């Protein structure tokens, strides 16, 4: 098994362990993060109905056009998802780091969402 396959399997195990405890409800949905090598994606999900309420990612035209590092773009994604959540009426969320360490881009996204007004 290659090194990348091992790291993917490890992350999936961590993700399952986190998801065992983290559940999103209609009053407090789950802010889920996915991080690829190049981009970062965030969704606010209601787990009771299994629907995505709002989503944002670093591939959107307004964010992709910005110059900066991947951490800076992750912070912008956090602010965008917080603004979209406010429009829908969501104030508090449960943060799901998706098996990634709370460091770097994941932390930047969380900090950007907090600056945007979301409460974890």
C-alpha cells in the first residue's frame, strides 16, 4: 500500500471517529470542512434531514480572483460561509474538522467564520 493510500485511510478513520460525536441539528447545524491539496471547501449541513444548507469554497470566482496564500483564501471562505449562514438565519454551528488537524488552513477557515459572526 502506498504512503498516500495509508494517509487517506488514516484520515477516514479519524473522520469517522469525529463524526461519531459531532451531529448537526436544525438549530445547530454542522460546519463540515474538506481540504484538498489546492482548495478548501466548507458546508453547513443539517444531519437530521441530510441536507446542505449553505456551501462555500475557494474555487468561487470572488475568492479565486484574490491574491494570497492558501491560508488567506481559507479565511475568506470562512467569512463567506458565515455571511451566507447569517442570510439564512444560522447563528451557531458545530465545527467538524473532517479528520484534519486543527491547524493551518482548517484553523484559518474556523477563525474566518468566527470573524464573520458564527459561534462554535
